C-alpha cells in the first residue's frame, strides 16, 4: 500500500479484468486531479504562512525604531527614527532593483547571484513574491542594526550611503553564500561540494544578519569614535542614558513579537510532511523553532537580570531588554536544529557573552549607543558556535536533506566538521564586512561625511538638522531650551488635576 | 487523463467496470469509489474555507492594528494638551463603528441581492453566515469602515466638540461610507467591476482596496469639517506665513506610521479575501495562483510607500533645507494611500511611479492648503483625499490586462490601463468615481457638519481651545512629570502648583 496518490492505469486494468482500461483511466484521472489540488493547497498555505511571517519581521523595524529612540538622548530622537524609516524605504528600492538578485538570482556561481534584477522573470517555480518580501524584511533588519552603533553623531548623508550599500550589496552577497542554492558555503548547495560535507548552518541569520549588521556597526563606531562625554579625561565610562525606558521596553517587546516571523518563518514552507499521515511534519518543526526562540530569550533575560543585580546592585530594565535580545540573536542560527533544553543553554551563555563584550568595549573605550556590535556581533557569533555544538542530526536531515553520516553538533556526537564550517563563517563574514563596510566608513570619514561637528553633537541633531526637538509637551511661546509647567484652570469641579500617567 | 473536477458519477463508472459478469458487484465498486472521491472533494472544500478564513481573519487583525497606528499618529501630531481628546476619538471610532456597522452599515454595503445604490439584507447580521458572507468577511469590512472614520477625525482635531465626533462618526460609518462601498465593491453596485451585466463603460471601477472608497471618503469628509469650522487659533494669524502648530511627539508619529505600514499588509493584500485559487488551467498545473497575486500586492504596496518616503525626504531637503521625519512619514502614508487602488493590478515598477508622484501630490496639496488658509492638523484631506484621488487616476493609467482579467474575470478584452494599451474607458470610469465620491460625501457630510455648526455643536469655545481640550473636557492632561530636572530628559520647572497631586511617573513617550 503506497502513500502516494499516484495511479498506474496499467496496474489497475489488470486488477479490474477485461475492458477495464477506460475505468482505470477514469479513476486514475480523478486521483491525478486530487494530487494536483494538494499542490495548490500547499501553495496557498505556504504563501499565507510566509507572507504573515514577513509582516512580522517587518514589524521588527518598528521595534528597532522604538528601541533606538528610547536608548538615545531626547535631542537625537528624530534623527535615529528617521534612519530607521529610511533603512526600510531605501532598502525596499535597492533590494528590489538588485539586492534580491545578488542574493538569490539562480542559477549562478558560488559568490553572487545574477538573475531577477528588478524582479524580472518573477515569479518562478522556485520563488514567489512572498519569498522576495520575506527576504526584503531581513535585509532591512541588517541595515537597521548598524544604525544603532553610529547613533547620535553621524551625518544623515552617511546613513543613506552606508544603508544602501549594505542592503543592496554587502548583505545580499553574504546571504548568497550561506542561503542560496548556489552559495559556496550553503547547506542547500546542490551543484558542488558542501563545505566540510555540511555547509554552514545559520538557519535564520545569527551570522548572515546579526553579525553582518554588528560588524558593520563596529567599524562605523570605531572609525568615528565615541560620543562626546562618553569617556571622561580619566578614561572612565559615563553612562549617556537613553531618554525613555518605556520606549526601550516597547521596542524590545515588538522585536520579540516580530522574531516569531524571523525564526520560524525561515522555513519558508509549513506544509511539508516528514512522515506522511502523521503529526511528524514541518509544522512541528516550525512550532519547535518558536519554542527554542522563546526559551533562549527568556533565559538570557533572567540571566542578565540576576547578573546585573550582582554586578551593579539593582534590577535593570534596559539591560534585561538587551540581554533578552542577545538571547534571540544567538538562538537565531540554530533555532530549528536544536532541542528546547539546548536553547536554554544558548540563552544563558548569550547573556554572559553580552555582559563580557560590554565590559570589553568599556575597557577599549569603544562607544556603541545600542550595544549593537556587542549584541548582534558578539551574541551572533556565539550563536553560530552554539549551533555547531548542539545541532541534532535528525533535524538537520529533515531540513537540509537526508545525508547519511552528516556532520552535526559536536556535543551530540557529530564530530568537529560543523564547528569548522561555522568558524569559517565567522571569519569570512568578519573579513568581508570589514573589508567592504570598514573601507566605506573610512572613505566617508576622509571625505568628512561621517561624523557631525562637535557643536551639532552638543546641541543635538534634531535641533540642528531635523527642524527641532522631537517632543513638545507645552505650547512654546518661549524658548525651546526649557519648558515651563503652567497651571491649568479646570472648568468643571473634577477631582485632582492630573489623571493618568503617560504610556 | 486528468479532469479538472473531482466529481464522480456512479452511472458513468458502472458501464466502464462492467467488463466483469457480476453487475451488482460492479455497481457496488463504482459506488464505493465515487463516494470516496466525493469525500475527497468535500475535504478540499473544507480546506479551502479554513485556509481562506485564516487568511482573511489575520488580515482583518492587521487592518485593525491600523487603528492603533492612526491613534498614535494623531496623538503625536497634535499638541500635548489635546492628546487624550484625539485618542479618545480614535477609540470611539472603532467602538461606535463596531456597533453601527453591525446594525446596518454592513447591510447597506453588502446586503445582496439588491439594487445598484444600496444594500438591503443582513441587518444585524441576520441570515449569517452565507457561502459568500462569513463572519471573517464582516469583521474585515468593519475594520475598513472604521479606518475611513478615523481619517476624518484628523482634519478636525484640536477644536471639535466631542459630541460632534460621535455624530459624524456614526453617520459616516453607518451610512455614508457603506453606500459608497456598495457602489464600488458589492456585486450589485452600479460602478462595481464585478457586476455580471451593465458594467460602467464596459469596465466598472477598479478600486481594489479603497483609495476612493476609504481614503477619499475619509479625506473629503474631513475637508468639509475643517473648512466649516475654520482653522485652529493662531494658525493663520500672521501675515507672513502660516504658523506651524507642532505635534508634541515625533516618536509617536513614527510609531503610528510604522504601525500603519504594518497594518497595510492586511489592508491591501487582504482585499483578495481568497488566497486559495490557482490561475493555472488545471489544478496543480502552475505555481502561479492568487497566492502569487497576494504576494505581488504586498510588494507593490511596499515599493509605493518606500518611493514616496524617499521622494519626500529629498524633496523636503531641497525645499526646506533639512531632513524632516514627520514629513517623510506623511509622504510614506501618501504613497500607501495612492497605491491602495491599483495595488493588485499593476507591476512593481509601476508602483514606484505611483509613490514618486504621490509624494509630489501631497507636497503640492499642502502648499495649496496653506495658500487657501485651510488648516488640517493631520494633513488628512490632502493625504487621503489628494493622494487617494491620484491613486485612482494612476490605476486608470497602469492597470495590467492580465491581472485585471485574473482578478475580475468577465470579458478577457475588458478595458485596462491607458498607458498599457487598454484604452480610455477605465480612466473614464475612474474620473466618474472621483466626481461621484466628492459629490456624495460633500452633500452628506458637508451638510451634516454645516447643521452641527449652525446648532453650535461643532467647534469648541476659544478659551477651551487655548487651554486645551484635555484639561477642559477630558479630566486633565495626558502627561504628568516629576518636578526635578532630569539630566538627559525633558527639563521641567515647577511653577506654583498647590493643587498638584504629583505621583511618580514612569518613562515618558
């Protein structure tokens, strides 16, 4: 009894006796229709799944905008939010024109794609509009990360240039290497040898997205130097506190929300069975991925909570938020191929990695307003290592194809090849992004297009370049510098003057 | 040989199986096989319902999140002293809209069979659900109805009595808007592209997700409200140029804009209502189906918004000399309002053009508004009315033949975009749409606002406007501060304050 709906008229005719050919044709025709309708069902289901995942990933732009806004000083709020809006807008245009083509335009070579420029010859059997939109949402996420490292002191023109370059070229090429069917390090590769018989396993982009964004940010922040007042003359670090913890939490939660599109959505399809007629299918793996994602974040948050309580003596909301996000950045690489208990380990270590990278940054007088390089670069790299240690053979086979003797997690008995591939990934991403984005930032600096002037930095970018302060809580018939609390007459005898707190 | 249906007729099958002698056994075999196929067919129908309803419901939730987005956009765009007022209007739009649309709005919109002007079934959702009208469809349409009412609240913000909001909002959501949606979206509507006969100009109007039906309706209603009650105090009092009454929080503006962008992925692609439909000649013959069109619609939507944002960024940099966040946000939204009409029937490259022009249309209308001393705190009439109208024209120019045919069926040679070789009839129908919407909304909402004005129910007194609506009508200010100076926050100096019941505050948006 086979599990497929195929039907051989010749076989059936024998079973049905003489003059049964027509009957056989009829029956087989109907079964063929049934089979085809299932194909259509799968298209509808998978596209629905992927589109809504894309919308979720898009909502991370909003989350990051709010996180950034809350983490910078009020006088720079409009600037950082505009960069987030423009990341998405410019990214949309450039990724459509050539970014997607460089990333996924198959057939091609191992380095870069070369079809589907401006979505030409689209859609095809291998990719539909939902795939494009989903990948666009990822591309703009990478560019958004970098903006955090160079916040509060970068010329807007520099943002436009680096963002277009990153989303249109640097990032797509990296995603080609690790995610396309052609890429030299891709585990999906069909037309050549897999790197170390496995390819690099970076399911949703601890390396491709988070490290790329983080390393780019690292160079931007290094080359332009710390914000004024960040390190005093004695070399001590002064905290330049963000102006709104509410926005930080709002942004963090929105990023968490969107991560449910970022990680589970990276399966692209949900209607795939691993064992027909049973519960064993990709829908489970999707759910499991959502669970590992959740556990890693939760554990990282708790670890950071207690870690910081020990280190600095209080319960620190914004640090917990950053720890949470570090956990997510780390699990992103292996979310689909590890067990939930392993995700807890991932989150625990990610919190410590972030704390450590932050301490290191302070020592080296490296200033990153969003800790983006430490979080996305550092925890992203840890996530790739983590995957090499804990990936399960069974899950790898389900997702990347059956391969007997496939390398898998070192601690799961899978040998060291996967770890080798992941280390290569870390090195190659660091090298490529440093060479491209590092050079770009350096050129921008030489052309005096990178950092703003000291006076502008003291006054705040909103005042000097964006038309005024972001906030105006009282009508200004006086100067912008101070806002005076005025008593307001109440018309009705209502109880106490003020009512609710702000959001 | 495969057929396109899974129907199975026992009487057809029996003779084919009668090669054997035993007729009874053959008949039984045929029944058995056919009943299995019937079951399979039924299961596919079920699967289709489950998939499409899931799709539509989640799209509805996305459109609903646009209420939150618009509330934040409105809040950030008005002065702090009017924040609670504008946000309450947004909450009540949704709430009152829910009730009135349920009671009769949906019936006026979609109560088929009916006439070309107005619907007449499903009052209070009686006879629900039907094969083509299930609860998710109602919910989805409700979210659209409240979107239209929300738009109007922006034009009359900061100076309108709350009672007036309640009245106009119920009237708009319960009657004015549903009738317009009947004309263009119901299968009976006189200008609908899905009519079985007597299509307007043999074409009907293609306003896929509502540049006209939603955006123009909301915008024109707002236009009249703002015109009749006049500009805010202080807006046009100086000779030299209009005074910008700045919104109190750019953060809320960006938050609101991004949420609207997010929700638009329900607004535009969701308007297909059905995603499980192949465009191939037979089942499974093609990867190309309505799911592709849905994805393409999400892409055109995205590109139009992105292009409008970039165009506004550089346009404003040239004109005003700096990079303006809030203007870029408005430009972005104008791009979305414009692409809403043709998002499903144009190519992605055309969407880029749509967004580019929409940005200039908005900037142009804003300049015009200043010249005519028209004050709209959210630029709602300019954005939704102006860019909405551009979007309708745009569709008449760029609608693609294949996509129109795939989505609307009918005559494969029906009119399509003028620039795509489709003749002028679609464009003509669209011009009619603009005229008719402007006329209908002006007559209904314009009259209503005028009547409210005459009854002194429209505008608030000047003292209230100067003090702010929150302290005077809503129990107090939206925000509270501590009195000490904050190093890196907002510096607040207490002045007097014997009636301060100051509680600690959490972070401030």
